[in-house]
C-alpha cells in the first residue's frame, strides 16, 4: 500500500485522482479504485462519484469504522486512512445513499497490543462490523436495513461471484441472526478474536449478533 496518500484528505484525493486517471488510460475495463483500498475522505469519494457520472466503471469500499467515528471521538486511533471529520462521514453516507459505494468491508487488522504500541495502523472489524454499521446507518435513519444487507452482503457476493449474499434456494446457507432493538455496550470480554484492537470498547451500539449460520451449521454467540 502507498501509505503516503492516507495521511491527509488532500493526499488521499490526489491519490484517487491518479488511480482514476491511470485506469482511464491504461485499464478502462478494470473495476475498483486504489487496488482494493478503502476510502475515508469526503473529497476522495467525490472524485469517485464524478468518475462514475462520466461513465467510468469504478467502484470503492468504505469501512464500518470510517462510518461510525470521527478521529476526535476515537482519540485519533491509528488507521489508514485516518478517521477524519464529521463532514467526511456525512459524505461517505451520502455516497452510500447514492450507490457510489458498492461495499462495506472491515479491513480487519488483528494486531496485538504490542503491535499497536509500536505504531501498527488498523483495527479489528469483523465481529463489530454489523453493529457499527447498523447503529450509524440504519438506527440513525440514513438508510434502511435492506440497503445495509445489500451493501454488506448481496453486492459484495455478486461482485466476487460467490454463491451467497441472500437467502434463496440453491445459495449457500450463510447468514446471521441479529437483535436490533436492544442497545448493548461493546466490551473487551465479548471479543472472541485473539486481538482486542479497537477504540470502540465502551461504546453503545445496536445490532448484536446472536447466531451465525455457515453452510447450514449454526453457531451460537
């Protein structure tokens, strides 16, 4: 990854513009922006929206943590791209509403406490992904639950040509059962990952995963 482009919104914007220009001239048939990297800034997402409006086949992803928290709210926990400002979150949410963003992806980074102390960027995201997104997007009234399911599951599955992503005869029985009405507090003790690398411990969220079903096998949490 080109770490330089992450550091400020302007650098991220310039990097995305460069990638779009390269794909326009060299690989017009290819999809995706930034080699699979997530977008965290409002000006960067605006560049992608503009390219799409011009007919380019470009897509991008955003992460749950970039939708859930500003840098100030998370004590500027180190991730790439950095957690930015409320205006950036609003821009990412608007891009989701307008179908500019095709997927939400966690960028799961299970660093140890020692790794984080030594400056490793990133955070865990798989276990908390639905709760962060449901709280920031659906509970807030920004999108409905069906839209969230589509951008977290159905669309990514279709893009990767996976036999999953929705409940239908003939597709893999991979889905989750979720409690969406009762708030809960994210706690270190509830994290099953060996890594506890998240700044959101102690935050109240909605969308607790009760069970997951993987190829028809039920797992209780």
